[in-house]
C-alpha cells in the first residue's frame, strides 16, 4: 500500500515537473485526454520514445479528442507507419473538404480567390527526418497534446484559424535505430561524459533510413517510400508553412532561419520567401526563445538552394519551409564547452518553436495566402515571358529509364505530354514552372560558392535524358501514369536463340533473373544486326544471347523463363532462327562470351561511407533483385574471400595492415574483380595495389605563402571542396563497362576531389572528362583547370589475372543517377570478363 502511494507520488511529481517545464503556459488541459507522460508511463525527455508508441499515442488522441484525426500516408522499408495527425477545431475538421477546396484555390493560377483571411492557414509541423536527431519527435508529442487538450485562449484561437498537420517522424526506421541505442546505453544516474557509448552510436548510426539514405536530400529525388508518400500527401494539401526540425553538433546553441543570405539565392525563388518571410518569422522565434532564456543564432550558415531539403522543397511550392537546428544532447545528458545539455532542454526549444510557428502563421495568414497565390500566378507569367516554351525529350533505346524520369515529374505534379511513340514534351507554361526549371535548367554562376550540399541538381542529367529546348508549345496526350506508357512487344518463341537488348535500364535485372534460373547467357562484345521475329534489327555492344539447345532445360521452359523475365522487367527481347547475321559478327563468334553470375560482396562498417554502400545495397535489392553480402570490416581478417568473384569498396578510410592488403591483392590476382569508388580508388593507388597515379599539385616547398585574413579561412578552404557538380565524360562505348550506352558523352556526378590520372595503358581509361566538362554547379578555376581537365573518371587496372575497376565518381549517387548506374552494373556483371590488354 505504502509502496503504491510512493509510486503514485513519484508519477505525480514527474508529471508536475513535466507540466511545469514544458506545458505550464498552456494550462488548463482537458483531463479526459492523457498527456504523453500519462500515456507512456515516463516523463518526456526521460527516455527516447519508440516510433510505435508515438503512433499509438497519436491514435489515442484521435480516439479521444474531437479536434484530432489520424491518417497514414505510407510505410517505410522496414514496415513502420508514416503518419499525419490533423488538428483543428471540431467545426473545421467537419468542414475539411470545403476548407481544402478553398485553400487549394489559392494554388490555382486560373482562379482569383480573395477570401485570404477567411480560410484557416494550413501548417505542416514535420519532425525528425534524421533519426538520430531525436528531440523533435518528443516535441511533436507535446505539441500534439497541447493542441488536442489545452483549453488556453491562445490555443483555441490558433485552432480556429488554422489546420495543423503533424508528422511526428519522417524517418521512423532511422529513429528507432537510434532510440534503441540511446535507451540501451542509458545509465542511472545519467553519464554526461561525451566519451560514453550512449553518445557515440555504432556505424551507420540512426541518421539515415533503412538503406542508409539521407531522407533530407530525397524530396527532389523521390527514391524512398518515406519521401514518395510525403510528396503524394504534399501535393494534396500544399501547406502554407512547413517545419523541418534537426539537431547539430553538441557544441552549439540553436539555429532558425534566415539562413546564410547569399547561399540561399536559388535563382528561381522569389525574394519575398528568403528575405521577407524568413525575417518575419525569425522575429517570432527570437522573442519566444528569449522568453525561455535560450541562446540561438541565425544567418551564419546553411543554405536553402538545393531543392531536395525538407526546408527548401516547400519553398518551391509557394509555402514557407523552416529549418531548425538544435545543439544535440545525443543521449540523455552531455557535457559540452557551454555546460551540460539535457534531452528535455533540447525538446523544450523544439516544442517552443513548434507552437511559435503556428502563432506566426496564424498572425500572418493573409500574407502567406497572398504569397502562395502570387507564387503560382507568377509561375505562369514568368513562363510566358520566357523564350523557352518547353523541353522535348525521349530515348530510342531505353524506355525504362525514361519512364523512371517521367515518374518523378508526375510525382512533382509537372505536366508531361506524349507527342510520339517515344517522344515527350514538358511545357514551361504550367503552375509547376519552377519545378520544370529545377529539373532541366543548369546553373554555373553563384554569388556564393560554399555550399552546404550539392550545387547541381538538374534531374534530367541524373537520368542522362537527351532533351532539347523548344521555342514553341507542342500538343500531345497528357501522361497521367507511367504504366500507361508503351510496353514491349512480347517475345516470340524460338527453337534456336533469343537476343535481349542490353540498352534497357532493366537489362541487368533480366540477366540476373536468367542466371538465377540456371540459363547459359552470353554477352556480345561486338555489335551486329540480325533477322528477328520483329524484323531486321541492329544490336548494340553487350546484347545478351540465350542459345536454346545449349540449355539444360527444354525449349518450352526456356521460353517460359524469358517471357516471365520480360513481363517483370519490360525489356525488349527477340527470337532468332539463325546464327548467320546480316552484318557484324555471327552468334557463334568468339566475341559472344558466356557470362558468369556475380557472387558479390561489399565491405561495410566503421570508416566506410554508409551512403555509398547503402546506394549499392538499395540498387541491387530494389531494382536488380540480386543479393549482395555485406561484410563487416571488423570481420575482414577471418572472412573467406574465395566465396566471391566481385568485391566492392566504396569511399571510406580503410586501414588494412599489410596482411589485409595482401589478402585483397592475392584474391584479385586469381582473376576476380575489385570495384572501388571515390576515395577507395585513391586508396588503391596510394597503397600501390594498382600501377596508376593521381593528378597532384606540385608544391614548391621553398615558396612563402601569401598572407590571408584568418577570418576568411573557412570560406577559402570550403570553396576548394567539390560540393557536387555535374560534369561531362567521354565514354569508350566498345569497352564492357561502356556497354549499353549509345552516346559517348555521359554526364556524371562529382562530389569529391579524387583526381585519377589517365592510365599509361591505352586501353585502361574507360571514361575521361570531356573538353569544357562542367555542365552544372560550382567549381573553382583551379579545380577545373589543374585537376578536372587532366583527370579520368573511370579506369580499369589489371592485377595478375584480375582487375580493379576504379570509379573516381560515384555512379549510384543518392539512388538517383539512372544515367550512370549502368557503369556500375557493367562492372558487376561483366567485370570478370574484362581482360586489360598489356
Ligand atoms: Zn539533421
């Protein structure tokens, strides 16, 4: 009995403390609705809250409060629920369809709605895109509770004048990875020492999602279900204000916008956004944080130019995206140079900014609505004034890559028209004109040159889309879904052989499928033309040959396997009845070589760049449907490499001892393929694994350095890093790594300073940077003239009977480089068949 009283008392004190610390200002609360503490059984900030409990609490609020409704907008890779809580007055919620209609009228440039102040403002409070920046989801619980249960006059006013959409966790898979870590290492009493395990997660950490993608870069690229679900939701609601809550290093205070002024000058954004609106909202955040004694800073850092951030994409939709960065307690309590920082303290700042966002939005409702209306109207007027009337694009050989590109356009609500079997048109005169610009236009001039992230994002180049500027609008059929686009002609049955185009994006998936079914498949190392069931046709390097009589299966079974692969991957396939070709080599040529199935492994773990590793894992899982063994680097010594014929090392800092290095070398010499990317290629050269070299700067050790102001050092050094640019390469189309390409010019993404010197071997340099290589983004003159112009992008170097395929540039960047994925997949599927002539 006594014990029970004690427990009750303890709960009460905790609760009172929580009420006092977080919620005092908004008392009284509806007693019928449990606070997060009452629901969870612990005070906010005492533990890290699991995502399923957050969802359960939100469902409970929807069950108990007439102000709240709950919806799911998708599921993560690991099956966690992506959710949105809609909060307003019961009257507004009952009338939501009509309010939505009135709200959306402001995004439609063909109407002239003027009831700015009558429609509630639409606010999306979104939290925790980086899983190991956990304070914001806890703040989401407090915010949801406040709006669901507070009876304070101020809150009632906000509910009357707004519809609030709360997304508590944009990245639940990453959040739970970190939550598990922080809770399982939590000490009692808490350990504030930064060297404690609680404050230092193991690789890859909780920042990213299941495939180790940074979801705060994925809003433009739309590769992952988290972003795809959110974008679909977004384009139904077009909120006026959207928050994006983060945490930064512990040795700091708090950041809110405005951001770094010059860096934020996205050339296509209205100035009202990043000047007027940001200053207007900034004043509210300053006042609110002053009132609780929290320090903060603005303007010094961060830029909103890259349109794939959660705080910049809304800007491209006539809304206001707001970035917040809280110094992290990473764990429950940590000692910093500024004193101790606690989890509850970080949560309180995020909670304060949440409520303040609603306040600022409600008090500037008319301004925000007019702004959004002008934004879409000006899209049409700016497009009308432009000489560019649209973009025509298409591809004769690879429909699946084009489809993937169109899929992204449609997700962003860009209008696409089909004006020929394989030809498409995107007009500039449409409400999403700025998105059209984002996708097709390239920029090389910026006032500022130090970017927080990429300085190039013309999506058309990511997909290696061949497009032309059109000076007049063309008519066509509106494309509403990619599956309405052309499908392949079903493969005919043959008793002799089948040919499969290697040009199609999905061809490697087909090859893997056929090999998994046990078929003998060859790759043609020459081009040719032959008579097929679909008429005479010319075939490119890399075309797959499946001879019927060589198989262990009967011809009916072979036909069934091919048809199945074609249905699944929509790749052009042909039946042929003779090996005697119309031109070029015949089908029995020694240049048509049987391919082995890759047995692939990739090193992962501490020191390895998780993004690059995750991109490969994602590519193979979701598009090729091929397994790859992820070998933790800590086990490398005892791993038997002979189980594999292909090993991938992405960028990272590798610190093998001589034995480890020898182990890799001996394994390659046996005839296997090592694929290195970015700094792993530099590593292979530095460790003399290969006889290649880097382009380096000759330093004069006697020269006296030019004096520069100390205060400029950060900017000066920042410029020399290559933040992310798109550059043109020239590809050898006759090389197995270049198979499946029809054009020698290929855009690649460069975001490192790995400068490979073209090989001394005349057959080793597969891709070299073209003359005038810069397509999009910022690079210093020095980097361009001294390094880029003299470097290679892709080299194959022999070791014994094997080879190292060295990529300077990541061909799988952010899961979005459909144009260069093929280079990597060629290395994986054909690497073991490359013999470098010596
Ligand atoms: Zn973050």
